[in-house]
């Protein structure tokens, strides 16, 4: 009787040991699989880093080449300025007058990235005043700028822009419809419009729910690349 009991206990211990061994073997296999995955990930990471290193070096080489080319072009431009001389000087007042007209239109138009657009014109103006460029070069640069402005008049698009609301600068999403009207959306999903009051631009919120829904639909449609269709929009806060 005692022998049987001892055999039963031994059998139970063997079974428990076997189960533990099976469990440990499973854990070892899991760890080995995880190790293989980590090795594979590390290998892929190294390949990616090497690729990025090559791309960055190529980018540095391209920028270095562009810098050298820009220097050469600058030297050529200086020579052209010297050759053009008097003809370029005679055109300067006319070009300055054109620049002032463009700046006035930018300041009175919708406040879409005004600082960035003005900086392009002001940079041309500074270079012309310092005689770093010829009048002809300035005119060509202004023409290229005006072509971009014409493109903006045909574009309905969504952007991010920092605007001032209640004296505080806030990054918002904006929708501009050509150069006619500009709506904005804050991070807490409030909607409004840029409104010109006595020559100064102000950003005002729509209070009515139906107007907010109309603008929300416009933002959602443009995010989905839907740029054609019928939209009912509030054109003024006074409506």
C-alpha cells in the first residue's frame, strides 16, 4: 500500500516536471522568435539609416553645387548691372511705383499669408534700392510674383496659418476662396471669417449653429479634395 502511494506521488511529480519543462521550452521558443524579430528589425533599421545617410549626403552635395552655381550667377548678374548702367537707372522710379502699387493691393486684399507674400515684393524692392539687381531683373521677378497671385485668385484651398484673435496669435486652419473671402477654424472647432473693418482685417466668429455647419462642411469637403459642388455659405457676419 505504501509502495503504491509512493509511485502515485512520483508519477504526479514527473507529470508536473514535464509540464514545467514544456512551459519553459515554449518560453524559450517565444524568446528565440522575439530575438529573431529584433535582429530583423535592427537589420532593417541599419539599412534604412544607411540609405538616409546616402540620401542626406547626396542632398548636401546638391545644395553645395547649387550654392556654387548661385555664386557664379551672382557674379554674372553684377557684370550685367555694370553693362546696363544708365538704362537700368532710368527705369528704377517706374519699377518702384509698380512695387508700391502691388504692396498696396496686398495690404488691402484678404489676409492670406500676407507677411510671406509681402516679403517677396519687399525683397525685390530692397535689392533694387541697393542696386543689387537691375530694373529689368526686378520687373521679371515682379511678373513671376504676379503670375502666382493670379493663380491664387483661381484657387479654392485649405491651409494652416497663424492669425490674431482677441490679441492672441493662434495657429488655425483656413479656407480661402480665390482672393474673395477667407474662413478659419480653431483647434476647438470654432468657425469664423476674416472681415475688413475700416481698412483693417479682423477675425470674427460665427455664433449661429447653421452658419458653423455650413463652414464645417466646406472644410470637410476641401480636406477630401472635393473642390466642386454647391455650397451654401455665409458671406457676411451681418447676414
